[in-house]
């Protein structure tokens, strides 16, 4: 879909009275007479929407090192596209607002803890799911006291590098609910993303079975002798391990459009996406930026209502939510896109070759919500890292082969030219014509061997 249909409102610019009139377009047709005020507001909203689309496209091109130059499509379609520009503040605001909605997915609970007092500073409005209390009852409480293992919780919160501890297994004191906690240190607070403890991760047997499967898959990734065989093996194994209905490998081309180069799907799914190409606007530049830094993205249920963060006063600080959050809510545009494709849940993992986003592993579930615990997501992330390393190796081998072929072509060209010069006398124009023919012939030969 075009960005015209992917941007539901111009609040990407930081404001605008759009909520009541826009979702995927203008308010609609009515037989009521339109007043001058309504007409003026309509024009204002449409202008804001246009500015939002232009800002979106400007960011796309600027991040792609095209100096923010608009494409001919936009120049022809919209007045002012040729001269549109944006400040750094507007671009920063766009980047933040397209990802950080100030909401979380409802399968987990979010808690922010004051770094100095170690008390609850903010909590998601669905706190009762795990804690049995509404947010107002939790404000000001020592966060560690919410858990049966209060000493363990306190030590984890005070750790310098919390990422080495994640996930921390604890039990909620009031409800006796076992949970997994993902901690992140920030300059002025520590955040907790709390998820349910998955049934197969309670004991050592579940963890050992998962470890054995991961080791088997990693060993298998070493066997394929070409890129396509590697992709085919990976999608099959990850589908079995993660239990999604469809697994795809989505590869980015140089112009950022994507191609499905690998697929494994459950029986009964008639549609195949293998070999299909999708425009770059399906995964816009900002989304690609996020996939470069946040390499695992789980959406448990596209139909679930996102949850707000509650604060004890009227001055929320939404900077505590960022693109790397596990529970970060889904943008309405992506929700509509996935619902149109019949997708209920998804898992997306980045394939990086060096610092380049080579592609994505895309996992879809169609018949209901699907939750993978942190430990299993981390295991799949490790598998994809090994896969990425092998992809990089195949690509480097291909570059070396092409370089070798080019060297061979150059050597043969020089040899043929020397032979011709020594065996016959030619004028300069005849020699140039012959050299051109040799070059074409050798390049054709090289192309035929690739």
C-alpha cells in the first residue's frame, strides 16, 4: 500500500484535531449541510494529512541518502512536494511518534521504578492482570515488595547490567502468579516488562528440551552448500520450533522493496507468497531503522486493545517507552494491514549481514493469539544470528567468485588483444571495433556462468 493509506492521521507532525474525523480517510459522506466552519476544518485536516504524507516520504528519502528529494510520483500528485522540507525537530518527532504510541500490548504489564526511591513511578492500566490491584494502589510502593522473592527482585533492579539477568523469574506476592521480568536501566528509572511464565519453561526439563532443539538446528545450519538450501532448511526448522502457521524469509533488494525467498506453511494454507515482491512502502524506512536496532518483534494478538500507562499525576513522561520495548504497542496502520491479510499474531526477526539489514524472518499465526516466552524468543534470535552469519559467508563467497571471473575476463581480453596485434596489421578504428567485440563476447561468457 502507498504511504497515503498507511498514515492514518497527521499527528506524526506532533498535533492536529484528527482523532474524531480520520482513521483511513475523511469522515465520510453526509446529507447534512456543511457550514463554513466545518468546511474550514475539513480543509485544515486534509492539509495536515497531506503534510504528514509528505513528511513520511521526506524521511524515507533522507534516510536513504537521497537528500530528501521527492519522487516524481509525489511531485506530480501533490502541490508543494517539490519544495517540501522538514526541520530536524520535525524528523525526530516523526521518528518517535511513528513507533512510540505511549501504549503497550495487553498480554504483559509495564512498571517504571524511580531510580532513587525504588518505588513504583508508573504502571500500565492492566496491572490487575498480575498484581490483583489497580494502578492507584501500586503508586509509591517499593517495587521489590510486590514479589515473594523481594531480595532477588531488589538485587536485579540494582544490577548495573540488567540485560545479563533477563529474564528474571519471580512470583507476585498477592496473587502467587509466576512471571518473567525483563529489566532495562534508564538514567532516571528502571523499567519492568512483565510477562506470564510459560508452562513449558517452569522446570529444567522444558529448558533442556528447548536447548537441545536449538543445538540441533544450529548444527543443521552448517550443512547447506548454497543460500537457497540454507533458507529452505531454516524456515522448516523454525516453523516446527516456534509453531507458527507460516514462516517466510523476506529479502530486501537495493531499492528496499522486498521479495519472499523462502517459505514454510501449514497444510491447508492455500496461498503462497513465495517469489512475490512487495513495494518498499510496505516496510517504510522508519520501520527498517527499528528492525536494525530492535531485532526481535513479537505481536501476540492484533485484535487485542492496547493498554495505556498510568501516572500518579497529570504529567506523563512517555520517553520511558522506546522502540526496543518487548511490549510496545502496534501502530494502527500495521494492525489494519495485518488484519486485512488475516494475520492474528506475528514474530519478526532481523537478518543482519554486518551493519546491513539483509532481510527479515516473518512468522504469522492465523487462527488465534500466539505467545512465545522470552527464553524461546532469545533462542530463535540466536538461530537467526547463526543463519545471518552463513548468509554473509555465502555472499562474500559470491563476491569473490565474481571478482575472480572479472579478473579472468580481463586476462583473456589482454591475451586476445596481444595475439591480434602480433598476428595482423590493423588500423586504429578496426582495432577498437575488434576490442569492443571481444569485451562483449567475454562479458556474455561471464554472465552465462553466473
